[in-house]
C-alpha cells in the first residue's frame, strides 16, 4: 500500500459481532481465509464467541473472511487451526498496523518540526539557563572543597550527618569496677603500649537530606547540553523527513527521540534543582554540616593530645539564599537573590505528545 492508502485503511472492528455476514458455521476447508479485522474487547469487559471454541472466551481476536461469510476467531485459536502459512499472514497484518501507526506519528512529528525548533530556541534563551550555569561555575570555582564534598555526598545519596566522639564516662566507670585491683596496672600497660585508655562513644546527628542534588553532581553547563540535544533532535528529524523509510528506520528514529526527550527532561530537572539547592534552609544545613565536621575534627585532635581546643570560627555562613566562605584573606559569597524561575517544560510536553503511541482509533 501507499502511505495514503495505508493511513485510510481500517484494521480494527470496534464491535465485531455486529458485522454483516457473521456466521458460527465451521470454516469450510475448500475456501481460503482472509484476515479482515482485528478486535480487542478487553475494555468492554465482554468476551467474544470463538467459532472454534463455540463459546465466548476471547477478548482479543480476528475477523476471518471467507466466501461463505465472516468468522470470529481467537488469536491463538487462529494460529492453532490454520498453521504456519496463516501465521505469516497474521504477522504481516500486524506489521501493517504497526506501520500505519508509525506513519501517522511520523507525519504528526513532521508537522511539529518548526514548533519544536522554536521552543528549543526559546528554552536555550531562558534566563534560568544562564543563571544556573553562572551559579554552577562560581560554586565549583570559589567553593572548591565544599563543592567536592557535596558531589561525594549527593552521588552516594547520603544525608547530612555529623558524627561526634564523646568520652563515655559511664563505660569507663564500669571498666574500673570490673578491673578492680588490676585497674592501675592495666592503665600503665595501655599507656606504655601507646594505646588510648579513654573510652569514647559516637553520637550521630542527622541534619536531614541534601536537596537539589542534581545541581551539585553535574558540572556540565545546561546550555552546552541543550545545544547538543537540539542538534541531535534536528538530525533525527532530518532523517525521519526522508522518503520511503522502512518501518524499522522510523521506529529507530522514534527510539532516539525518546532518549533525547529523557535527556531534555534531565536538564530541566537540573534547572529546578538549583532553586532547591539554594533554598535558605538547605544552605543553612550545608553550612552547619561542614562547619561542625571541621570543628569536630579540631576538637577531637585536641582531646586526643590531651589539650584544650582553641577558638573555632565558623568558616561558612548563610543569609537567606546566600552562602559565604570566610576562609582566606577575602570572603566569597554566592547568592540566588534574584527571583529565580526554572524554565517551563513546554518543549518536553510537545515532544511527549509528538512521540506518543497512536494506533488506529
């Protein structure tokens, strides 16, 4: 068939039992069967009577046309009763249905080409893209050690947790009672061997989860990825616009576009992650987490050396959607002070609709 003829061809019978010429007589052996329609009555919840089974027991089947009338046959029954040659005809019939759907989807996609290109252009010019990439570059350049810590935390999907070691005086008291007269001797032995005599316990403080993880884990600019995705989409659309494509070629093109659609969704998720990453409560948790981890390391080193820790100054401070690093001679501040709105997902919706499966109504 030509594409035009295939698009106008009706493959499905919505109510097969109401077709003219339906008979329940056994199929004649001297007439060639022709597959005329398929049917799927699962949505109606009523099974169709099969000419071979003699009772309603199939939701899905085919209408087989003979010179003497039409017969309703369950799909598996058709294969069992008509053999290998008929199976090939059935596979060809279903391949034609699939090609009709592919052609319909391809034409709808070609009609949307200009629309898709326009929305790609608008998305790449959206202020959220420039804001995200500028903030990401500054974060990774000016907050290098904290940025690396956030990458490791986000990739391991770990929570912001602080571990503190404290003297366990209760455990030490129990040990002294248990050792009795041997206490002083055991303590001297441990001291001579360079062992730690004090008993410590670890206390975990959970500050919560890290929000906006996609902002911290990916260092490729969104603008770069959008350019790459746009170029790939244009190339696939150019290929799909060619004439006389086989079904497999069209199907491969749609599969590639589905992958590119998912890649686009990921970049839009990254734009949304920036707002989560720089929310006031998230920045406050990050600052507290890194400050207290550093302070705990200093405090523990002093305790192990039997010294008092000096004054510990918080390196990172936050103010709303701003975070400041006070290390070194100059402070560095990164802010998301302007009203930040992630880019709309209009293009993603257009691609999803264009790629949606569209079998015969």
